C-alpha cells in the first residue's frame, strides 16, 4: 500500500496535463501565472521541459478550494 501511495505522489504531469486539469486554461495563462509565481512549483528537466508533481498540484488545488481554511 505504501508503494502505491508513493507512486501516486511521484506521478509527474506535463504542462498540457496540468492545463487540462485546471479546466483547459491556455498555455499563455499558465506561463503568466508562473511569472507571477501563482501556480504550483514545477520541476524543470535538463531539456527545459516543465513537469508538475501530482501531489503538489493536488495540494495547491486544495488550498484554493472555496471555503478552504486560510
């Protein structure tokens, strides 16, 4: 069971997958948010690609849910 939890937490998402999860926002909007340091922290690979960890994205979304404690 712990192995399954680690696998889910370690799942990496492409920027396209993150955009789809966020309601199909535009790539431009995502990169504008990055300039403003609004989206979840990304991992930049040596080839320049950005990836997001599933658990980081889920936590970021949970923090922004309406009615979430601040």
